[in-house]
């Protein structure tokens, strides 16, 4: 990879990390409400994969999707306003943290239900195939989704219909608070894809260069073969499952051991060692990121809440029955 690409990957990972740490801070200030699931530790996956996504490609993600939305082109301002529940948010304040969405950027959620993004991705890919559109659907999901029926149904249809989907399993070893080996009898996740005749590989999700290089090959494969591919990214979230999670199901030692493999710190060190990055360049990158998100917070705070008279807008059911006089008593 050329230096420009390497520095862009670093900057994007730093953007994601800064945004998530800022969201945690704003959550404690009660400016962000509801549920909040942070992506800290997993940045290399979204950054490495979505570096290859084109404007016309579809992306579907989970409720841990802030970074995916940002990289697909939704602005920091629109994301932050949505976090605040404001009408200038990408979902007009109706979705919040778990339901970021932009048809314009072809980012189709943000899905709160585990595995629900999988059939959505299949539908988008089927539409592209029928309409003969040059699109790939990129579907991100966690290891926990692979215990759901939607996973198996989607993989079967994707294989039968040869749908252009890149299935990206972000295996962070836990489905909420349950370890992989406690809910999966077969922990080799690539084997599950193989059972549907879908090719797959396992990639180090803590190494952004490996993610980038392998993803480039997979996009080329899908374009050539016009069929699905499954990739398991082995990664780890440094924060609890959500802001409400006491994180009692794993040891502090385990977390510390994974933090040694931090995708940002290790990549930063490598770029320093190769003289691609220096302290002044890093300072400038960090300043640009701070400006981007400070402006996003100001935008979110200045935005208004949806007016009460619009609360029923876009609700599909409308009661048009005309109530007549009360029936007479016999």
C-alpha cells in the first residue's frame, strides 16, 4: 500500500476511536440517551473493509454501527444529531444510536435485532441482481448472529441465488455476555458458511493492513464470480457490550491482553518505524478530528427536536373511522 492509503487508514481508525470515546462521555452527561454500543477495539475491521466500498454499494450493519455509518459517508454532524435525538439527524432523531440510516449513502442500518441485517442484505443483493446493477452488498454482523435462524436462511438463499454479498462476521468472542464456546458447538465459523457451499476465510481483525488486503481480494472475487463470500474477522471490543453492561463475564486480564493488540497503537508504531508518520503529522491528524467532532456536537446541540405535531408523521396506520352516535339501549 502507498503511504497515502496507510495514513488514511490510520486517520479513519482514529476518527472512529475519537467518536466512540466522545459518545461515551456525552452519554454520561445524558446528552445521548437510550442504548449505546461502542466499537472501541474493532476499528480495523470497518476501516479495512469499507476502504473498498463504492458509493453504489450497499452496507448493512448491527447496532454497533456508528463507525460503519461514518465511513460510508454519513457526516459526523448527521450522526451526532441522531445520537442526540434531533430532527437534523440521519434518521430525523427517530432512530438514535442503534438505527443510523441513509438511503442516499446506501447505508441501510443500524439494526437493533440480532441477525436482522442478514436478510436485508440478501434482499438488497437480489434487487441488484434482478435489476442488473453493479452493486455489492456488505453485511456486518457479530458472532452471536450466527446462532440465529436468519443467518442460516440467508446463507442458504445467498448460495442458491448466487447473490453478490460480502458476509463480514465481526467475531469479538462474545454474544452480549456469553462466550462463543458456550453457545456454539462448532466454533470454527468458516465451517458454517462452507456447509452452504459459500467459500470463507478467517482474518486477523486487529490488523488493518491484513483486513484491507484480504478485503480487496474478496471484492474482486465477488465481482468475478457474482456470488457470496464469508469472512470471519477475529477481533475484540475493549468496552462492555453496552453502557449498561457491568462486564462481569470476562477477566480484566483477558481485556488487558487484547489491548496489547490494539489495532490503532500497533499500526501507529509501525508507521512511525517506517518513517511514514511523524509526531507533527499525527498532531495535525488529531487536530482535524477534534475539529470535525467538536463541530458535530455543536451542530447536534443547536438542532431542534421534532415538533409534537409531527410525531405521527410516516406512521402507516391511520384511523379514518367516523364514530356515529352511541347505540341506544334496548
